[in-house]
C-alpha cells in the first residue's frame, strides 16, 4: 500500500461541523476502496494569498492516507465534484509523518508566544 497526503480547502462560509463532515466523507470514500486514513488534521480557517472562487479565506484539512491508487483516484474524483471544496491536492510520500504536522506545530508555537507576551 502506498502512502499519500491529501489536503483540501473548503469554502470560508462553512461551519466547523460541515468541514468535519467533509473530512468524514473523504475517510468513508477511502475506506470503501479498502484504504485507510491514518491521520486527519484540521488546520482551521486561514487567509489565502489570493482569491479562489471569490473566497479570501478557506478551511484547511489534511488527511494521511494508506491505500491504492484506485482509492486516491476515487477520492480525487469525488472531491472535484464537491462544490464546498475550492482546491485540493494529493501527493505520494515515502513515509508518513509521525506526530503533528508542521502546520500544527506552527500554530502551537504561535499560541505559546502569545501566552508569553500576555504574561509579561
């Protein structure tokens, strides 16, 4: 089984519950093709560098997938159809990243710095 990272950007006007439902749907698609989602991370609502389909912000979600090319192809097909997803990208990786991703570590560092500034 190959390893993949799938990141998608959901529209800014969706609630967090709707974004979580999109991630759950993606997981179901992969599992229906005998694949497995090993990690799901929601990076939150972030500003975009430029407008994408009239959105200045988007909800970012990353899935680590262990599965066949057919599972990824079906996930990409379903993602392309979904109107709530404005961008997506899947890449094959040699090994799955252990622990939190770089984006999650970055947000943890920012929170720690903010607390330190407020304490001084």
